[in-house]
C-alpha cells in the first residue's frame, strides 16, 4: 500500500495551488484520507480529512475557508485545493490513509497508518 503526493511548488502569497495524492496497492474507497503538513521545527499538523464517500470532511482552524479537500474514488486520487495562500502555509504536505471502519474523520496523525513522502509547498510574501 502506498500514496504519492504531487503538485507542490513555489507560489506567491494570495495565489492558489492544488495538491494530488494517488493511491496504489489498496482499495482507495475503503479508506478515510487526510492531508497533514509539517514545517521545520514544528509538529505535524492536520490540515483536512475526508471520509470514504466524500460527504464528511473536517479542516484545521488555520485553513478553514481557504482549503478544500476532495476525492475521486474512480481515479484513486485525493486532492487538496489551497486558496489565498499565506507564507505560514509553507510546509511539507503529506497524504495519509486509514481504513474507514477505524476512523471516519480525524486530524490526528496517530490515527493514520499509510503515509506518503510529502510534497513541498513554499509561499513567498
């Protein structure tokens, strides 16, 4: 089982960016998915989570109203649309997965057991 994040990059403050996470080796629709981020010197922070069907989402306070999580079970892909980006959004962004019968909505890193290598997002002022 593996997930691979793509779409990171260097953007200016106020711009938008969309991250993707492609899953392989497991039945994507059976899993709750989430995005986390970690900046140097900081703990891993829960950004957003989505349940298996896509109708239950949660967001961290710092991204509420600016970011949107979604999934396409037909493409085994998770997305994170990021808008109104700020320099404080700069971090490595990680995709994570856990079977939906274990957790349906969580921003706690310890609830997930499949992790990607991350994609870097850098926002300049």
